[in-house]
C-alpha cells in the first residue's frame, strides 16, 4: 500500500512539474544596458533612442496574420520623420552611404545628388518598397501646401524578411504606411519584433528594430545629439562589447547542423538611419554615415557579398525652405571637430543592433519555420564569464 501511495505522489509531482514548465512565462526581453553593457565613451539621451534628437519622431505598424496553406504574414513598416512639418516644403540636409549595394534603397540617388531629404524615411520588406513609396507619395501630395507638386522623392529602405514572411504576397498596403506615418511620435521607441523588424533575422537569431543615442558633452561640439535606428537582418559572428558570443551560443539551426537551405548565413541586410541636431551639410553627413558601419563591425558583421548595407543620415538643424528668396547663411561644424560625432554614431549604431536582438521575441512564421530570440539568461552567463555585464 505504501508503494502504491508513493507511485501516486510521484506521478502527481511529475505532472505538476510538467504543468509548471508549460505555463512558464516567456523570458523577459531587455535592452543591452539592463545587462550592464554600456558600449563606448558617451552617455545616451533620456530615451536612448533616435527621438532624443529634438523633433525626430518614429511610427511603426506591425502586420501579423496566419494564412491558409502554412503561409504567414510577418512584416511591417517603420517610419522616421525628421520633423513634424511638411518635409517637402522644409527639407533637411541628408546623405546616403552605401557600404554594399545589394539592396533597394528608393530615392537614394537624388538624396546624394541634391544633399536633401524631402519625405519621411520608411523601412519595410524587399518586395514592398515600391508599394510603400507610392503610398507615402500619395500621403505627401495630400498635405496642405503640396497641391501643385509634380515631383516627389520618397526614401524607402528594405531588408528581405522572406524566411518568416510571405514576402511574395506583398502584404504592406497604403493603410499600413499611412498609420505608420500618422502615429509617429517623440519619446521611447518600440524595439525588436515590431514594424519593419517583424520578420527579420540577425546572426541566426531573431533580429528586428533597434535604436540608441549619444549625447556629446557640451565641451565637445556644443552638446549635440546623435541617434540611430537599425533594421537588422544580417549575419556574421555575434560579438557584444568585445565578447565573442558566437563561440558559446549558437542559434538552433546552426547547432543542429541544418542543411544549406535553412542554415543561418552571413548574408542579409542592415538599414541604418542616423539623425543629429549638429549643423552638418550633405558632405559631412555622408562622412558621418560611413562611420556607422563600424558599429556593425563591432557587433560581428563580416560585410558579406549578399548583405545589402545602407546608411541614411540627416541633420535637423539646417533646413531648406521652399519659396525663400534670399540665400540664408548656415552654420556648420568645423571639419576638425567632427571626430566626436563619428565616435557617437559608431556607439549608437552598435548599441541599437544589440537592442534589436535582445528586445526581439521568438517568431514562428512562413511554412512553420521558427527563429528563436537570443536567450537572455544564457547571454548573461556568457558575458559574466568574460567579465562583462552584471
């Protein structure tokens, strides 16, 4: 009788244990600073986001839907607005730096020719860039003051989220673009599996949208701010604050020795949007944009053949107002004083990449494929082992 009771008790205890495991809440997602990692020399702004640059706003729309036949919609739109006014009538200085041109960045040639950005900047998936550009053009043309406009240069970047998203279905519609533009706001920016980062993959783990900022001390360049937003969908060897995380943490497909069709690769893309309130012209902004790629390298990017990597940079300070008859004098940062800004953009980009990974959640998408989020507690252990974090 005692033996029977013991078996029953053991069975109940085991069942309770299984139930507890099944009911276990998903691991809480964090930003990299919550792990005690503070990349670089400079401190972030109050939101540690691109919106710390005064006037910059971000809006996002996430599109998630399960379709018949195992198809899944896992995509979205992220919109970055340099200011709250009519950008066509009050353009900002801008530049595009192309590290590896395996991608589609709508509007980039005119930006580099004229040194101006005249629309918000949209991020989405590869096959939706043209639909997004058309939708934003319609939205811009409808703004008061644009009734007679006959030319528009929408700026739209992309990464390919076809591993998790039914990308051929082109599910980004005009309503999604409008919602992203009209919901844009200042303050904290949602990160991870959101907006244009809903279906992206980075280093074999779930990627996404990330952001960070840096405040340059007043003694160095008048206290200017540099902020970055990233859409991470690239590969390489994940490195965090110098720690070779890739040596001790492999994503599931890599651990399983997956075949070439499904195994993580170094290919993919990364779009980086950089904002600053430092008074820079287009040439200086291109120099600033080029340094952002160092942030990718610090995180472990190898700049592979198939990684389309682009940086879009703008300054909110010097604006080009339509209808202004006289040439307005502009102030510019001296070339000799650009180095702190270069340092700031590297740091902000690096940290934004980490945040995109650590805020992302595991996603099951197209064809039942699942891409796991970086396991936070395991990462914490690896960082501690190397004397980093807390």
